[in-house]
């Protein structure tokens, strides 16, 4: 069965895939949701709180798209507003204070594109997350479970380990957006998808992600069991890194270096 | 959503040459029509006034012109000038596009970095170029900015940066997206070292540059009328199908919403920057 990059994009967007909340409820025990950014409001597109991973307290943050029409509208289709990113940052700083690792699940076509989002500083909200995540003193793991749309996805993705499901995508722009800008033709999305190198394998080849997660049994207990023990194992490994922040700096410092000349 | 929302018409490339063409005094002087007041302004008058129309409208300016405007003569020492990257993703047409832009602009990439003195105050300086693929950030722009902040930490220098950008460079895909994280990490280190970073946001500063190093400065200045935002206005209009408020994403409205420290016209930038540097350098 041969897959094209664009068919993977469609899979990544498929609304039968597990969403952020599915991961929260299946991987962790005793999730306590914590709302609000303490600045403006509570963004339903980002769900955050504290839970236990095989007994260990962790902070969990997930972008939630919703599945039914009603849920999707309530979750703004998983397109976070600035207050969503600020809630995420608040919870990450809280995790740092209490020495809890942070686990993020990313699934968004991009940050919310709207007048109010702009007026409340969407760009600044994302920038602050990027900046603060680079020096967070606790381990951070980010998992791309569906769409990884641009800065809106990266705002939860400055992590010590970044993983991608095999049919997730990660891109600087949607294939449709890219095609309409470059070729004035959104129908060329198929070509754009191939050119943008947005599949998990591409991201791994570019050194952007660390591991590709198999989707065998996706959404079923064996899948979650596997992911749970992988998360646990990796957190143990990261706990042994005495210069976690230095390693994270080095991880992102390398990005693109292989292409430089001069 | 879309990251690169400000794509300039191709013909702006031509006017973005390295230096001003010498103005012929005799035969009918060339003029440029101001997009704001609609008056035709003689080019020589524009050049003499840092490309600002008498009505106050700030025209786009290339990076070398800006350097000359804010730095002390002869003080600028360029860093990483030869850094380039091919076509990381083998993106169709990107290699040719880069070659064309390099030819037309005389620059190798979309940002110029170095050290300089501004009214005697030494600092690290970066200036982005609107005539190089609209200052879009790819691996080279990200690397140069990152290196400059690292250099500034080593030498304990302030950083002054002029931003202009359509956002991340989509032809470099994920590699360009990652530059947002890379530059942010370097800005954070510089900030944690107790050093000053002043950004001057010029028209337009958008997308992935707004959402990374542009907004991360200690002090955020902007040029009058500059478009500053994350998502492009046209994209927002198409997505939401609502008309945009008057003055949306202009520096003036961004200031009103609390996201800028001050709007400074070109005529006052050198003085403002040197004063801010002096206030943080412990000098007089």
C-alpha cells in the first residue's frame, strides 16, 4: 500500500483518530484539569492539568480538536488562542516549581487566525512559550499525534524529546496554504505536501524529531500501554541528565546546521 | 495557519537595489508616489529624508540603507557575511529564486549581522532586508541571528535588531520552523545573562519572526504605520469572513493593545537607540 505525503496529511486530519483527551484519559490516572491563563480567559482548544504516569505526577498539556461538530466548535477546531498558549506556559512554570515533568500532545492545523487572537498578542504568546520552554528545568516530552501546524504547534514543541506518530505531519505551512501562495492554486496541495517534507520520516531525516511511533493498534489499549512505558522509560532517562537545559539548547541549536555553507 | 502572508509583487525586487541610483539633476527628476498622501515625491528628497515622505509615511528601506542611517560612519563590522545554505529540501524553484534575489539585492541572505557603534555606544546589530524574499527566515537567517546573540553573550554586548519579515521561509519547510525555536533559545540565554535587547519592528513584521525573536526583546520599538502581526490580514479576512477593524495590525493599534513600548520615526531612531544603550551600558 503506497502512501503519498498528501494522503498522510489526510490521515493526520482524520477525525476518527484519537484526540488529545483520548491520550490524557488512556495514558494517565487521576487527571485533574486546571483551567485558565490567569490573564484573560480559558481556552478550550488547550487542555492542561496534573495526572499520574505509572504513579509519577506529571503535568499534561494537550491540544484538543474535538470529534463531533459540537465538540469541534467548542474546541475551536484545535486552533488555540493566545490564552491557550499562556495557560500552557502557566502550567509548565507550575510543573517546574514542583519538579514535575511536562508531557505535551500536539494536534493543530495552526494557532487561531482571527482579529481577537491578534489583538491579544498571538505572536507574543507563541514567542514567550518558545523562549521559556528552552530553559524549563524539568524534562519535557512532546508528541505530535495528528497535525503539527506551524508556530502554533511548535509553541508546545520545544522539548527534550519530540516524537511523531507515523501518520502525523509537521509543517511550517499547510500544503493548501503553500500551494495558494506559491502557485496561486490550492489544488496543487498534493505537490506542496511532497515538497514541504512534512511526514514523520521526513522530520526524522531532517533531525527535527527523535522517534516515529507506530500506529499499530492506534487508540487501543496495547497502543497506549506501549506509549505509556515509552514515556516512563524516557522520563527516567531524562532525569539522569544533569544538564537538561544545556542538552535542550544543543538539540535546537543544531537545527538546519547540516545545510550551512561558508 | 499560513505563515508567509506578505508576498511582495515581483517588481519591488528591482527597486530594492543596494544603493540609491544617483539622481540626475537635469532631465526631469524621477519621482515616487506616496501610498499614503498620493503625492509624487522627488526621489532625491526621499533619499535625503531616510525614505520618509513629508506626510510621515515610512517607505520600505533596504538593510544597508538602515545600517548607514543608525550606525556611526565606519563603525560597522559585518559578521557571518558569507553564510549560505543551498536548498535544504530540494524545494522546486527555490534554488533559482535564491539566485535571482541574490542578484537583484546584492545580498547573500535576508539579514545582515555585525557589531557597530550607535552614537558611540557599542552593540551587536542585526538588520533584516525586505528586498531579500521579504526578510523570510530560513536556516541562514536563523543561524546568523543565533550566532549574533551568542557572540553578544560572550562579549557582554547589547543587541539592537531591525525586523522586517513575511515570516518563516516556506521553501525551507520544517528547517525554517525550527529556526524559531533556535533563535528563541539564543535570545533567552542573552536575556538570562542580564543583557539588553532592543528590537525595532518595521513594515511588515509578521508570522514566525513576530512569533519568535521580534517580540522577545526587552524593549519593543516600531516604525510609524508598520504592519505588525502573526497571521496575515488577508488570511484572517478570508478565514473569518469578517471585515477588519480600522488600523488593524498597524504599529499604532498594536501599541494601544499594549504590545509595544514606543513608536519611533526614523528621524529619532538613532538618538533613541543610543540613549537606551547608554542607560543600560552604565555610561553617561
